[in-house]
């Protein structure tokens, strides 16, 4: 009988000291909202690169989707390259010109031809009607054309 009592006490202690099931806890915290990073960037050439008069440009985008111009949809747009300009003001339509080049077919790479010299080349992402997403969706690099 004494052995049985000792075994019962030991088992009770093991059970009491063992892992416990937790009661379901109330989650009073607010839901976590993760902001998706959105940015336009140059895959190539690199900032500070020396290039020939005709050179390849590869454009990148994060947090948005590239599609041809036309329809305005949230989270979608297309690239523009600005020559010797930092960015286009948010909400303003980017007019086509020799220094504001549209890629309204949804292109993500191109070849540029420039005269020799030093240039600032900017990438500007805009919506389906070429309305700029502004500074937050622009990137600039400097290149030397030889």
C-alpha cells in the first residue's frame, strides 16, 4: 500500500510539474498591417557608369505591376525615362518629348542614344494615363556617355 501511495504521489507531482495546456488567450492587439514597399529602380546601368552613345537600360519596379498605358488601375502603371530631370511631380501628366520618354507598351528595357557628356537619367513610374506617381516612385542615376 505504501508503494502504491508513493507511486501515486510521484505521478501526481510529475503531472503537476509537466507541460500545461494553456487556456485560449484573448488577442486584444490590433491586426498588423504591413506596408508593401513600392519603388522604381534601375537594374542597369549602374549609378556612375560610363556607357557608349547607345546603351541598354533595364528598368525595375517593386510593389507595383507594369502594364501598358490606357486603363487607370490602382497598383499598376508603366515606366518613363527623364533625361536631366530628377522626377515628375505627383499627379501631373508626363508629356512625351525628347527628354521625357514614354514606355506605354509596358516595356521594362530599352536602348538609349545620347550625345557624349554627363547625364542624370531618371526613371518615373506613372499610371495608365501617364499621371506621375511622384518622387516616391522615381529613381535617378548619373552616367557618362563617351
